[in-house]
C-alpha cells in the first residue's frame, strides 16, 4: 500500500514562529507558513478519530455537478485581502476591488466578490487574528495552517466534503490524491473536509549552494563534490578579486543581526554538508526519531559544522562584523561581488543573485548539490508535503460550492496546462506584474515548478518549445533568451527550469535519493511550543560566540540546556507518536519510491 507523507509545523523554527503568535494573540493563530501532511498509511488523526482519506475522493471520476456552473442570478460573496499594496504596481490601473479576477468571476461564475476589509501585508497578521478572535468572518477566506487549526477546532468552518466531492474538477482532485494526498489529510477531520489546501511537495524544495561559475573557471576549479573541494574554492575566492572591485573578498555572505526564529545563522545547506538537518526529525540507527541537529546521533555532526564555520571565519571567508549586518548588507555583499558562495535554496536566482546583473551582466551563477564532509552522499533536508495555507468557508455560509467553483477556475486559469491563460491571470509577460496577487485565495499545483523543469528542459533538448503550455513556454522563452543572448530577464528562469538550474539539482536529489525526509508529521506538542523559544535563544548566543572564535565548550553547554528543556520532554512524545504510527518511515518510503 502506498504511503503519503507530509509534515505539520513540526520543525523547531516553525514552532518558534507559532509560539510568538500564540504569545501575541493568546490563541492558536499564525500567518507563518506552517506544514501539514499525512500520517499512517494514508490516514489522518489530528487529535480525532483515524480516517482513511483515500476513500474520500475518486481522482478519476468526473465531477457529479457542473464545476463551473454560473449562478443566476449572480450571488455576492465576502472575503478579505491581506496585501492590498500589490495593486499599486498593476500596469492597467487595476484595484483589489476591480480587476481581471473580479470581472472573470462575475462573468464566468456569477460571483461578485466583496471585500470586508483589505490591509497592507505588514498589518495583515494582526488584522486576521483579531477577525478570527471576534468570530466576524467573511464567507470565504485564506488562512495559515495554524489559523485553520484554531478555526476548525472551535467549529467555525463549514464542512466542505460534499461540495468538494461533487464539484471538484479532475485536475483539482489530482493534487489532492495519490502522492499529494497529504494535502487533503491536512484539511480533513473525522472524515470531513474543511477546506481546499494550497501547498507544495518535495519536488519544489531543496537546499543547495550557489557559486559564481565564472569565478570557478578563472580559478581553474570545478563545482565541489566534497567539503575539501569547497575549502580550495573559498581559499581561491578569498585571495582573488576576479571582478576587480578593489574590495576585500568575503566569499561567504553572512548577516546575523536579525537571528529570528527561522534563521539558524547560516543556510541549512551548510549544516547539510555535515549531515546535520535543521528543522526536521530523522530516524536514527536505533529506529527512533531524533532532532536532525541535536539528537543523540546528530549533535556531533552539528559540532563539526560549527567548527568548520569558525575556521572559515578565522580565515577571513566571512565578514568580521557579520553579527551586526542586516539583510541589506547581506545583499550588498553578493551584488558587489565580495561574496560568491551562497548557502541557499531553490529561489536565490530570483533574489538576490539576479541583482548583480545590473553591475556585471556577464556574472554567471551555478546551483550546486550539497557537498559532503565525508564519504557519505550530501543530502538536503526537506519535507515531503508542505501545507502553505487553506481556503475555507465560514460555518453556515450560503452556497459553499462557490468556493470550489472559484478554486476550480483559478486552477484552470493558472495551473492546468490544457486551459491556462498564464499571461492574463498570473504573470504579465511584458511588465512582470503578478496578476494573481489581486486574488486572495490561491491554490496551486504543488509540483508546478518541477513539472515545468521537466517540460522546459525537454523542449530545450528537442527544440519543441512551441508545444509547451503557456506558463512553461514563457519560462522556456526567457531561459533560452538568457542562454542565447545573455538576456538578464531570463536569468532566474534559466537557473530554475533547466538542467543548469535549481530544479535540476532537485531532480538530482530525487534520482539519487539525496533528500533527508522529515519523519515527524504531526502538529507540535505543548512542550515544543513552551520550550522552543528558550532553546533557540540559547543557540543564537552560542552560535555567534563560537563562530567568532569562542570555545566549542559553549556548544556543550547549549546541548545540556537543550537536553534539559527540550530533548528530555519532547523526544519521548515524538517517539510515542512514532510507535503509535507503527514506526513507518518517510525516508524509507522515499528511498523505495520508483
């Protein structure tokens, strides 16, 4: 039987973000992008009775009712918008209240959107939390996973089971079943569906290094396979100002003035080189789950990472004032060519790496799979299925099927290769404006970018770009313009959707089984919530001190605090949960998956 796995706000950093919201709002609300997913054998518990969600939807069945049936007379539905500042950049004068979506929804579906309120993104979390606490909810709206938990546990959401079963298109159901079933499980309680999930899978995630390829060539070196290789690269980059900037070179950009709850001091890719895995739980040699950074078998790997970073600092590979530098200074180090080895992820080519092209249009960046500190393959830590948010309906709403129809149409216009009108409804091909930002209830193909990579790379190989769906044709044209003409607008797509890009690295991870999967797929326990902030603060103090040359015994002191406050109480909870799930391993599922 196939297993379908995901994760629910299980990482320490995500727990920290959630706990900050709890302290501020006094409830379980947060706009942090939490996670969700499946549990045992395609079933979900979530504190309720176990349900086999695989029986809820038939992916191959046509919808029983018209998935785009137009309401006549038209109906008015209320919602909210949490980023009204996006409209100021609309090239045609569109507003939140009047745009291509509001017009299409009325023309095609007979649905008039009315906003109870809209807010700047900076104020949205507070406004949303106050709205939820008051119970004064709109008809339909988009919430974070933690907000969803609060709403569903207090009975404020409409049961959408019948509406999803009757109205969801085959395209929508494709990404709620099979390998994507974890998303459906995240919104199912006691066999009832309480929303339409928006999420992603491991296909669209991954940690990696980004290195200036042109500088590698000048140094006569190749992309690193090992940390020893990386050492040689950093030494060369430190001692050579290849772009003739006249500045001191600090090959690794680091800016830790703002060590927030989701920042371990340097990108997870760095720790991954030493088989240390931030934000996830892994299965150890005893068959038990442990924290991927600080567990019994992981903590020495983290120690090695800290000592290596300390070595890099002493050698001048890191700016001496990194502890006081902010994100702006981080970007400056990259843009002015002082820093040319980035420990990043999927999207660095979109920002900030692309910013260097204004000053140096011939700069070439290359994403590189995780090198290894030993003879074992370097792996990227990742989550199998991540829930980013949920589109929900308030309890007792009239015409709940309207939500399913709107999301069906959003899928068709943005995601479905056979029907998409990407330039009109998602991203303007000339201005680059994201039309989708004007609509507040997104739902995407959770493997959209990986599927795009597969199609774009094939088209580059066989020259059949004209046969691509609109979105992927746009990426193809942009990537090819960069490849052939060095058009800077094609830099991000080329370094995402081709074999030379980040999805090419992800494809390598998938084929070579070089993902380290998160094994814990449940919501955080109260002990996690209570103790995570203290642990993270202790880490921050220790990290800065050790990297700048402090004695590594500070790490031992941190571990003692971790064991006392966190490990001793959380490890038993996690492993009791794991045993109750028959100790079924996500990593084993991934490695055995063909």
